């Protein structure tokens, strides 16, 4: 049966690759709507025309871009900061409602859309890790069994590996990291790093924020937090290992000593395709590994002195509540400051650490309780706002 797909973040790296997967398999997928922030209005127009979408099937957050797209499509598109959320809720009311919504929006702004998808009952293919990290148990408590499907290559790999045994047979999860462009560098060596250098990822082609987060290993910290939520596991049973070839995407070790690994060339096509058709596989989603060629796969520990983001994330995951939202919000502010040449590269995680420490030991107020096991949306938003304010204060001080 053809799967009806709604894509949030259609102009980004994940969104455009998802459309390529769907275009190659018109017998499996039907596109019923797209949403984007609006930085590339012509691409939104081209996507809508190519897929035969009408204006009511398109959402654009930026008002000026929305006006441009509306004029091209001959009718008003959905617009405003909550455009993606509006599209999700309106689409759910139609006879041809989506079977799966791919959330590939950038940053914690994707949280409202994530919650909206879960409310509708559609399956959520989640590439927007920040919304799960920020929302935490608020998100997972809303998700029905089998409703939340990971798109990140690492979590997709874990989910695939888990098919090899029962949950109570799992001993450890192993999260792999490429190490980013500064693998092997000391903290001192990274002080002069520029945004251009941080954007040069050795194995993956990603958007600006994901690439920077990979360089600081914050991305791996976010993924560690995400894994604890997706699979309901203790952060202390997740190992992180640096694997520069990015071929093994994650592993699961079972209590009998077996370790199951998922391996494929570094491409997002397969995990995207797998999430869109979960639990089934899409034929020829991407090329497989060629074992007629020689391969060398290496693994090494994370240098936690140079890259403290992973262990900081583990501590944040132990705290739970709104602490992951604080970690993510502080990082978004610090990362933006680095890209604007306001702070140095190592100061990104320094600021995140300082903000987490400050807000862990402070009173966030009635709507920002650090210890709340399942925070409500207002508590998450309040904690994020305070984290951003604290981060900005530290950025100014530097």
C-alpha cells in the first residue's frame, strides 16, 4: 500500500534526500505536503510544482518567503512561526491524511510540530533530534508504541540491531562518532578554529548547525540523550567510540557477548528510506558496501578533555527533566555566537557547561522545574528561555 508522506523541512539536507527516495519509488510513496522555514523560496516553489502540490499543502514560516511562494502558486500558503504545526494539524483532518510525517526541521523549533504529529496519531519519522532532546519525557509519554521512528543513522542502526535479540538481553549500546574535522586535536590547538574550518566535515554532508555540532561532538551528546529517550535506557550503558570511517553506524552488545553492528556507506538515504517505510526496507535505497574492495575500520576512545560535550550530555541525561532542553538551548546560542565570530570554538561547550551548572543549582521557578520527570510544554519553554538568556550573558562577558 502506498504511504502518504508529509515532509517538514523539505529544503534541508534530510528533506531533499527524502524527496529523492520518494521520487525513485513512486509505487511506494505519495507526497501530500511540505513545510520549510523559507530560506530557499524558489526551491519550495519548485518542489510544490514538481509534486503537484496546491498552496494549502505548503507551509512557509518566514512571512516574506511565504508571500513569494504564495504568488508563484496562485494562492496563500500556510505561514507564520507555527506554519509546520498548522500544516500537520490541517493535514490530519483531510481524508488523505498522512501515514508518516518526517520532521527534518532544524533546532528545538521543531518541538511543537513533533507534539502535533504525535497528537494526530500519524507515525513520526524523527530527524529533528533537538525536539526529542528538548521535549524529553513530554514527547515519549505522548508517543504510542511504534509511533516514534528514528531517522538519525545512529539510532536507526540501534533499532535495526535490536531486532537481533530481546530487550532484556541487551547489555550495552555503542554509539559511533566520526570524530569530526578536529579528531586528534588538543583543546589548545582548537582555539584559533574558524567557522569555515568547522564546516569541513570529513565524511558527512550536512547542514551548518549539524556540521558544527559534529565538530564539537555536541551532536554525539544530543544523540546519547536521544538514545536514552528512544530506547528508554540508562545513559551509563551507552558507550561512545570514535570511528572515523563512519561505516559502522552503531552497535548493540547482548549479554551473551554478541555485538551486532549495522554497517553501510556514509549516506542518509537508507535510514531515511527505512524510516519512511518502517519496518520494511526500500529496495536499492543506497549502494551497499563492496567487500571485493579492502576495508579498514578503526575505533578509538573519545578524548573527553578536548571534547567534553559527550560526558556533559551523559550527566544531563542522568538529571533528566528539563536539563536536556537547557543543554540544547545553550548550545544553539553558543553555536550561533561562534558562527558570528563572537566567541572561540572551545568556548561553545564551555558556555553550555556553565549554563547547565548554573541552572541545575538554581530555582527555575514553578514553570521550569529541573527535577520534573515529565515536564509540561510551558516548563520546557521556560527552561529554554532561561538557558538562552544565561548563554547570551556569558557570550557578552567574553
